[in-house]
C-alpha cells in the first residue's frame, strides 16, 4: 500500500510540474510581461539595459508581483527612449476575446496569471485556445510557435 501511495504522489507531482513549460524564461519591461526569446529575437535593438534575477527571492520590490513567473529566473529590460511602443494587451482583454469574465485567470506556458490588469506583450501570444484547467474554463497561451 505504501508503494502504491508513494508512486501515486510521485506521479501526481511530476504531472503538476510538467504543466509549466520549463524552457520559458519570462522578462518584464515597463511592467509588461514578455519572454527573453521575444526580446532577443524581435526587439534586441530596443533594449537599453538588462538586469537578470536568478530566483523570485532576488526580485526587487517593484518586481515582486512577478515572482510567480520567476521559476527560471526573470529578466528586467529597460527600453530605449521611443522604443516602448511594442503591442500589449491586458489579461482582461484576452478573456474578453474568448467570452470569459475579465477577472478569469489566463495560462501562459502553464503559468497562471490571475491579475486581470497584468499587461502582456502581443509578441508572445502565438497559440491561444480555451481549456478546462482544474475544473475551470480559461484561455491557454503558448509562447512557442
């Protein structure tokens, strides 16, 4: 019985961990969420400076609200003057596109964004579709093409 319970717990924890895309490294610029890949591929000429944090514990006060996406670290970009015009959308607007309540959580590469006011760079919204996550319908977004 103990072996069965141990196996079940191990499988359950592996399944829970597998929901998050371990290869996604999030980035923030002007309080807007993107990915490191997005900036290095599409907007490298717009970057003025970079600060890298290895864990949520290292985040300064202004970035603590993004601690839930810092599993793989978090990069903060400062954009050059006149370069902050990258398309962005609020979590509430993504929900509206799918007919969900504006305060509904949204999954991005398995990370649950619960604040409806959080802004997301449009460049990372590659594949969006509704899913049933833990008994609740929400939008799931993949940042990979």
